[in-house]
């Protein structure tokens, strides 16, 4: 189901709780909502659809189908730099710091552990969405 984009900064500022099997429909809704907004957005966190759960969906460069991550965590990072980002839930752009390379661990939609290295723009997108999970608004 495609859900409306949450712009409530109080809800968006709350850290998300870990996701479980019971939250898989939220993950599907998040993926569907990202796909519906792909013309203006490359990543979303569940709190952006009003659900404070640790779930993100990311449309990686060169792909058509978003990758969904439940309970993602950055294990390692390197190459800090400063950039400017916008957000579908907020107006305007803001300066922020990111890492060029990150190693991420998460559960896929089959609740199987995954681990992968991301770099460049893909790493930046994931870091932005993980900030959402932590209640950090850029």
C-alpha cells in the first residue's frame, strides 16, 4: 500500500524501535511508497510513512527495485566528507557529514541476515535513512 509522506517533525525526531516479523507489511508498504515516489526520492525510512520502526528502503543507483533493510546497522565506515542533502519529509536542503564507504548488516524481508559494503552515493543514501531511524533530521 502506498502511504502518505509524514512531515510531522515530532514523530520524525523519535528514534525507531527494532523491527520484527510482525512488521513485514510495513516494509512492503515502505517499498511500495518509495517506488511510487521514485521520481523524487531514492530512499525512505519507515518513520517517513508514520511508523517508527527500524526499516529502510533504498533505490540503489542502476536498479529498478528498492532494497529493503530491517534493523540495519553500520559496522564500519571510512572517508568522511561534507555534502548537502534534501529530504522528502522536510523542505529545503541542509549540510551534513557522510562517509564514502560503509559496511552494513541488516535482515532482508525473509528475516535472513545480510552484510554488504556500500560506497559513494549508495552509502550516502543509506546513511541518510539511518539518520531517520535514529530520529536525526538533517
